C-alpha cells in the first residue's frame, strides 16, 4: 500500500491534471472525472475513453511541484 501525506488544502489544478494525462485542459474541465479503483493507477474518464496515469508518475509529479510533501 502507498501512503501519501499531502499538505493541507492540496489540490491539482486543471492544468496539472491535463499535463499529467496528456489531454487538453478543456477535456478535463468539461468532461473529466477522476477515479481510482486499483492501487496502481489514477484514471480519468472523458468522451467515453479512459486515460490512465501510473501512481508512481503522479508521486514523482507531486514531488517536483510541491514542497514539504511526505511520501
């Protein structure tokens, strides 16, 4: 199991989610729903399609973009 302790009021912006999933911001803003059903992926559903990101990649992204993150 992976435990991520994030700062208070942590949130990814629409732009960051779009960057992570390699989709445009409008897609995320208008149609995206984030979900996770297994411990390896964060998923976004849009236009009937599914975009996945490995949690390891998400953790790396958080470490690069946020200070004082304990993972």
